[in-house]
C-alpha cells in the first residue's frame, strides 16, 4: 500500500447521532473481539450509547415469542452478547474531570489507520478552569493475539502542573442495547450474562460471567500501566473493579497510560480464567511497540494479498480501503465464528450470520486470503448436523437446510416467509464452497468438508422440488428480494439450484473413485441414483422467461403484480419495509434489492447478454435498493453492460453507505456485506474479473474520473497484481507459478508481466 | 318441539379430560353471559379446570409480540375475559364436605334441556361417613333477563339428620386459563382484571373490577337464598366474598338453595354497580318458577321459528337440537357482541369473532330469527370505521377491510398470511348482508347500515385487484383453506368478490333515486364511475378453471403443487397444522377445509354442475377436514350431487364433533361455526334449501335411515314448515302471507299446505 491509509474526521461533532455513528465507524475488531468506540470517559447522562464489546460466536438464547404460533416456528433466537466493559477510563486533572462536553475543545480528530490497524482520537482541550491538555488515545484489537484489546493514552500537558487521577474501570454489569422507542431493537433490558466472580490477582482484575440459557462462560481481565504512578487502589464491588491511579505532571510534560484487556470464552477454551491469565501474561511479555509492529506486519501480509488502490480519487480510495479493513476486522479467524451481518461493530441483526457471508464477503476472501474462506466454510460444516435437523423441522426427510439467520446453527428467523423460506441459502453456501475450490484447487478440503456440504444441501432441492410435465419446479420459497415472499420458481433460487446440482454431479464423478471420498458418500448414503436425480433435476430446472419482455421474471407470477412507480413514492417512505404492510409490498412489482440481477451476475453464462440487459433495465426501474446488498451488484452489472457512468454512480453510493450513513442505521453496526460488495464492485465490476471452472477472466475498464486503479487476485498458488490505466492494463505475477488468464476474451499465459492495450469501449488488445 | 328435548349423560365420568369437556358441553349462556359448567364444589387439587365466566364483547388488550416485527403487524390482541367466579358453592353435612370424588356416587347425570333452557346435574351420593343424599343442581343463563345467571340446589336427605353448612362464594380473583405445556393456550397467568371493590349491601355481594388496558369495568353481584336458614355470615377479603349459611335437615327432608348472579359492564351501561343492583332487584321481584317459565316461553318462540326434527334417529335428533340451542346461547342479543368462534363456552380463539359468524351461523338466523342476524350485522357496522383504518394499515387508500379476527374491531391476527390476508372476510360479510336482505326485504336496514357496509367493502376489491389483459386479478390473498397462503386468484375469494361487486352495482341502481340512499352515498363519496368500476371488475373477474381436470383450481398455482396422499399420513399427525411446518403444507395440494367446494355451495350458479362435481371429487381426496368448518359443507355438496350415503356420513360426523370430542379440543369451547354448519347440512343439504334473489328453493331428499324430518324457514313475513317423508314432502305455511317457492325446480304458490310426491333419486312431483 503506497498511499495514505488513514480515514479521518476532524472537529468531531458531539451530537448524539454522530457519536453513535462513530461508535460503529471507529470500532476495533479482529474477528474474535469487537469493541465499539464509545468515549472512554462517557457521554452526558441524557445521551444514548451502544457501549458494547462482543465476541464472535458467543451468544445466549433469547425468547422469540410468536404472536400466533404454528408448528416448527422459531421459539428462541440467539443473540450476540455485550460481554463486559473494559473501555471505561476517567481522568481527573486536580479533580477536574476530562470531558469533551465541558470546557473547550480546541481541536479534535478521530481516525482509523488501516495499515497500522488502530483507531485514534486526538483532543486538544481547555478545561473549564483553564487547564490546557492534549490527549491522544490509540485503540487496537490485536490480530497477532486475538484475545487482546489495548487502549493507550498519551496525555500532554500544556499549562497544567499537578495531580492526574485516572480511574480505569472493568465492569461485568453489562447488557445489550435496548430502546423501547425503536421497534427494531430490543425493547427491554434483558439480563443475559450473570457475573459470577470479580477479583484482583497480581494487579489484574478478572471478571467471569455465565450466560443464562446457553450455558457459556466468558472471562475478561484487565491490567493498567500508568507512567509515574504514585498511588493505586482497587475498588471492587457490584461485579466491577475500578482501578484508581495517581500520577502527576508538569507543564509540557507527558503521561502515558496503557490498558490491556484480554478475553476468553468457553466455546473455545476449557478454563477461561486460566486461559485469560496466560494470554495476559503473553501480551505483557512484549512491549506495546512490538505489539503495534506485529499488527502492522500482519496487515502488511493482508494488504499484500488484497490491496486495491485508486489513483485520481483519494476519497474513494480510502473509502474502499476502509471497507476492506472492516472485512478483516470482522471475519472470524477460527471455525467458532463466521461473519455477522454487522460484523463485531454493533448489535443490529443480533450478531447473526446470514447469506451475506457467502455471497458478499467470501468472494473477496476466496480470491485474496482463501484461508479465511476456508474457516468460514468450516463454520458452516460444523453446523451441518443442525442444518439437517432444521430440514426435518421443515418437513424434509433428507438433506440439510441451512438456517436463514443463526449464530450457533439453529434458525433464528422470527418471520419465516422472509426468513426460513429463503432456501437459496443452501445454494449460496454451495456456491461459496465451489468458488473456494475453483480458486484454490484445495481437493483435500473438499474431501474433508466441502463435498459433504454440497451433497447434503443438494439433496434438499430434490425434496423441495417437483417434476411436472414442463420441468423441475421449486415452489413456495422466497428469493433474495424480501418484498416478494413465498413464490414458485424464483429465478435466482432455481438457477442457483441448477448450478449447485450440476456441481454435485460433477464432483461426484470427479471423486468417485477416491477412497476418502467413497468413505464419505457411504457415510451419508449417497447413491448413484440420487446423483442421477440431481442431474435430471438440473437439466429440467424451470427458469422463468417472459417471451414478450424477453427477461427472466423474478418468479412465476411476478409480472402479474401491480406496477408501482418508484418515482411516485414519497422520499420519507423509504425504506418501504418501515412504511408499508408486507401484503402491500407482496402485491407490487417492487424489489428491495438485486434478485434476478444478482443471479445474472453470479451465473452470467446461463442467459444471453440480451436477456441480461433487458432484465437489468426492467429491474432497475423497480428496485428501491432498500437493502444494502443491492447497489454493488447493480454497479457490477451496469459495468458489464457498458453503462460506465451508471456503474460509477452506484459504486460511489455503495462505497459511502456507512461512511455517510446513507441508511441512517450505521449506529447499529456497519453493513459488512456491503463492504464486501464494494470489493466486488471494483474488481468484478470495473475490473471485469470472473472466477469460473474454465479459469479466471478479466475485462477491465477505467472510470472516466480516475487515472488508474489496481487490485490483487490470489489464484491457486499465485498472486496477480492487476493495474488498469486509461489505455492499457497490466497483469503482474507477484508470486507463484505462471497462470493462464483470459483478458477481454483472449487467453494468455501470465508468466511475469503482461501489458494489454485498451481500445474502444469494451477494451481490445 | 314434540320430541324429547334433553341431551343427557348418565354415570358422569370423573377423569379430568371428561370434566373439562363437560365444562364446555354443559355451559350456560344467553348471548350476553356465559358460564362454564365446572363443578360448583370444585375438583381435587391436581385437576385442571377452565373455570370461566364471560361477557360477550367484554375484552382487554393483550400484548402480541412479533418474533420479528414488520410494518403494520398486530402488536396487541383483544381477549375475552374471565370476569368473576360466582359459581362456587361448597356444602358441608355436619362438617363433611360434599364431593363426587369422595364417598360413593350411587347415581349421577348431567343434562341440558333445550326446551327449558337449563342444564342440570343430579348426584345420588353416599358420603365417606355414610350419609345418603340426593343433590340436584339446575343452572340457567336467562334469556328473559340477560344479566342473570342462576344456580338452584335441591338437596334431599336420605338417612341424614343434622346441620348443613353452605359456603357460597363470589370472587374477583380470576384470570384466564393458562397452561405452559400447551402452545395453543396462554402460557402465563396474566392479570387482566383488577378488582376495585368488594362489598356487601343488603345481603348482596358486589365486586367491581377494571381491565388493565381497555379501560372497561365489570360489576357482578350475588345473592343467596337458603331454605330454613338459621345462621349467615359474610367473610370478605382478598377481593372475594364468602357467604356462609347454615340450615338443617331431617332424614327424608329437602333443602333448597338459590344463588342469583347478575352482571353489568361498562360497554353497555354507565354505572355498572347501580345497574347491577337494579337488575338484581328485578330478578328477585319474581319467583324462580316464573323465571323458568319465562325461559321456556322465550325458547318456545325460538324453536317455533327454527325447530328441526328427525324421526327415526333420536341420537341425531337431539344432537341437532343441541347444536341449535348452542347457537341461541351463543349469539349476541345486542350490537356490542357478535358470535365468538367458541361462543361463550370457552377461551379458545380468545373469544374473538371470525367469518364463522357470517358464513356458518348467520345463514341459520337469517332464515329463522332474522332479528339476530340484524344485530350481528349491526355489530359489524359499528366496526366499519375501524375496518377502514385497518384497510389503511394494509396500504389501501379507499374502502374498508374487516379484520380476520377481532372483538372490538381491531385486527388480532398474529400471523397475517393465514389471518389478515384472508380478504374474503369482506365478501363474507357482504354476502351475509345480502342474504339478510333477500330473506327479510328489510330495505330500511339496508339504507341505515347494509349498503354502506357493502360499498365500503366492495371498494377494497378495486384497490387490491388489478386489471390485466385477461381479466381482473386479486393477488396475494389467502382463501378459507389455511394450508395454502398468499396466493393469486383464490377461486373462493374471486367468485365471492364478483358476487359482492355485482350486488353493489345492483343495490346502487335499485336505490339510487331514494333520498336516504343518496344522503349515504354522498357521505361516503361514492361516484357513478366507481360503481361502473365495480361492474367492470365483476365482469372481468378471473375465475381459475383447469381445462384438463375440468375443475376450478383453488388458485392460480394450486395444481402445480405436490400431491400428498392423505392415506399415507399417520393418523396421529392430524390435524396437520400441529405436525407440519406451514412451508411444508403450502407446498402440497392439501386442504384444511372446504374452499372451492364452499364457493360452489354458496354460489352454485356460477359453474356447471359438471365442474362442481369434478371439483368435489378432486378436493374431497385432498381435504383433511382439520377445520371444524369443513364436513358440513361436504355434506351439503355430497347431497346436492346425489351422494346420499356420503352426505349422511359427513352429517353424522359433523353433528357429533363436539358431543364426541372428535377434535380433542372441545374443552376449550364448542365449535360454534360447526353447529351452524349442522343446520346448513340438514336444511341446505338434505332439504336442498337455497335462498336466492329469485326466491327460495327446495329439493328435499330423505336419508335412508330416517323415517322423516322437518325444518322451518322464515322468509319475508312468513314461517314455512317443511316436512320430508319417504315418498312425499309437505310445505305448510304456519304464519304470514302466501309465498312463491320452488320445489325440485318447479314454482308453486304456498298458500296453506302443499304436498309434493317424491319420485326417483332427485325427487319429482
């Protein structure tokens, strides 16, 4: 990474909405722990705060009462927990407390440095009594040591000489955010975690808590170091430990505080407290400088694999890097977690995992850091037995059906027509496994986990579908677009199921003679007749097509519905789901997001370019993009179809969705799938990249406003650097063995550097 | 009524299931109050009891949390309340308490007398210490005075001489039934009613309670009279009053107790306590004998209008009379109430009103006691403004949409795909208004209320429907069959909407010149263009028809679904809704109840008899009759189609549904719609009766096992007695002016007595 790698905001606004937004934007995470960036010293009493610290995959069960119960409906959900508060720190200068809400803020700044992997806050402050101070706070969730979160204060005195008292808190009295006035968040303060012990050992505070229903344990421990410390006392009580430290400064002097927090949970380790103690010891065994260096080294390797750079538009460049950094912050580094819809940045969607992982984020990791995709697939593999049980609940005798939303593997959809009915999740997961296989050729993993997932999920299509005279139908399911529910032959679902079934056949035929494969198919009792059934269903799959419009209708009856001109809808009525009854939405041709258009992206070879173009034009008019998963896909397809200006507008909108809080709910957490979509938009959109069985493809175009851009693709054992200029694009093999690549439809062998001239709109050599 | 009018059971079983069932079967009600027949003296501690007393239309709001909330979904329901306990009475013979669970029951009997309008319990009992007693208990909910419920004890001593202490209770500490182990009932004891006062005035106890959310008040008062009373004391406390009375008896002597309970509620009166006091005074102003006589007189008039009698099958005869008596017990006598799905006999469906009223019960009242239909329609008219608001919630700019289930007019459906989406409720209500008009020619009522309901509900079809090239489509609604939800062009819905719209046009044209009508249409701003729209939509209404099967498919895509052979389903898996996920049901051709078959019954002239026959055959194979609203309709249609034996089987099954507890849930209350269906089954089924614009029609057949049967029809100002024998049927004008009637397709003028010979299967003169 050569360019500026810092996303920063100066003159921090102190209104509550901005602070809540910043808690998300500047949160720290490493795939294991996530800490929202609340002010350490807190806000005034009247302010709301979502002051959370989370652990990926750590959950409790929560009652999910149905207003009217039916067989098999979800009765409890899983929810990600706020596990402890280790970020609270109050500072008193001769008893005058530091707060940006009192005195005068002379200068302020918040930032995230995506190369160093830290966030920062800088405040030049004059206290009500006239003390001048500069405070710099650096926070880090360590990638080197996943259990570790650090906060470092540098307090520089201007005109102040005297005592500084610091109270660093560690509290087990935490609960998830609730807001009775917002129907989308919890409306009552539910006690999920019960602190069991709080004590001090060798100057480290330990708090151990257990969940109320899931029977999990979490331990957090905290240690503080203050320069020039003269006094220290711990106040323990009410499941919290306050460490009060005193130091002093002279005018122009500097004081430093480092606060280490370490977490351990019983999903991953047996003795949480012992593990936390060992991890704390490990963290303290090296200096803070070394920890920062490890962070940078770790990220250097990450960026080497995935760095994307835009020349000619610094704002978009850093926005894009911000996105990719968040993907790294978010993705679980072990199989106990996955990627929550809001990552570890907030409590929206209760920390649950959706298809977002497979269709928006994994495509990024698969071609940049495939070992992360592998972990994510393993997380699904671990949940395969529960997916089988889920299929039984829904009446299927064979196969597995992954839950639409989950943490530990059980379904959490409270409203099944827009939840469990989204059977395409099975296809999405299979698609991501196939993509991983295509990108890595990791046959061993396919034998261990990949093919079993593909077969068990393929089986479900056979049970849900039905052969009628004109083909294989999949009825009563919901596609990605939740503004239409419970339909027959959703195009996205069916075309994906077709692809899924064909790959099941292909993998079976490819591996059938191998012993480790035969062991698995015998264990899951997969018979050759069943595989024949897969082939037959795929061949006969119904893919709705309208002769008159020459498009793929979203489902069998989509075109029968009322047209609803988006232009006539008052702006304040978006997103529509918050302003219209679902029945009203279901009765109209109106889309929350890309559905058929997404299908045309991921499986572009199934339809002619004319059908894809007609469909794009048709659906674009009726798509509200009320989902954050939509614009990136429209960007890709606009780019594919030669609508460069349109693609560029979609790209900018998509990239700034959180940074500019377009959906007004980033306070509840970042839209992580959208961040993956941003990568897809530039690489698959402008770069024209595709990963297929026949290899990798590029068809780059350069947006008019840019000078150039580059991106990286890891394919098999090679790392390819792609750079796109106005009149040429270059492919450089940074690492690994030569690879065949296709550029603008022509095959090349990439051995070292390949430069191709761009001529005309669609690019030609 | 000439025959035995008592349904009785001897040797009362004392297992808990039987007792709960009997609480429903022998409940007392008069359309205003309902009292479940728990034993006055209670059951052993381990027994469950649904010891409820209810007031029609009296409700509280109850939270209805959605597991996942969407715009416009119901957040609270209404629930009918258990208002007080006035039925508890304990008797001590020289301190030995009476209980059927101790000592020895020598003889026992429970009965309901549908002519006298009372229920009874007789017990010949030998106490553990050998006292022999006969106790007869008669309970009555008075039709003459709706606020009044009485219990009369006659205690006859065999070998006992000594003191009898009677403790008669009156308690405000009541709550609705809950059972954490049954997902279909409330799972916690929620306190809806708070007793505000409990006191004694002039020997009468008064308890006044208020609801927690609906802000309603109810007052109950109780007075006891004991023969030979020597002592009396009241014990008041904890919102309850216990009246302890002492009397004595000699061997062979008789003691009598009468307990009067009177109820008043703030829906109907301003000062509940004053009203209750006045009503108590009124009740006490005449003797019990007179009260019994009034009850019998009232019912004599009722039976005169509706009596149905079967010769040759006493069991079916009394079962049918039992049904008709329950309809009378159940139906509100004022516009503050309607007909709850379980009447006033239990808490199933929370006392809410459904289409059951209009399509199953009103057809009975409309042709027997039309003033009750009129009240029921008025209850809907009172809720018209709320139905308009409901339409707005569902996105409709014009018109009214009645809630699928409600008490006070707001929607209570917790699961809208099988609730609010049943837009046919609008057509059902319109249908019932039209039927009332056809039967009574009550034009004044049409001007006051009827047409306004019809127009406002008709408007909704225009807003929900859509003209496409091939016709007028109604999308994303649910028909009566809840095993298929959210479909396009449900045949029942569409054909009913067509009828509804045509009648809207007809009534407009018929009344348009009348001043009182013009005032209304100007008030609701109904324009001639709108009426033209009604006509156009009706003419172009899409009515699904399958050329190959020559049936009306239930909806556009019904025949695309999987066939599921009912024979292969394990018996214990019925009703399917308790054993299969809705998505599984939605994906199969399986019906909970008559849907298209019901449409063919109520609008038989829309299709050829061949289509109706083919459809019957088709749907019969895939209908589970999991709904209690189904078999009566299949009986009618089997009879129409000449399948007499089949019709007879359906009839018997339907008639005994509650008496034999076929659905294993009669404990939660009687299936009132089914009881209406039983009337329809004999009169519309075997009697071949139809009420149409062109008059009334008969085509009687006599089931092979019967000697004869008769029924009554009130049409316009006349009462017609129809008697059907093996070889002839007779029509006798009991009352009113001559009427034209059609019998076996031939018109007659009924002036006095008309006898028609039955020849051949379909009957001919």
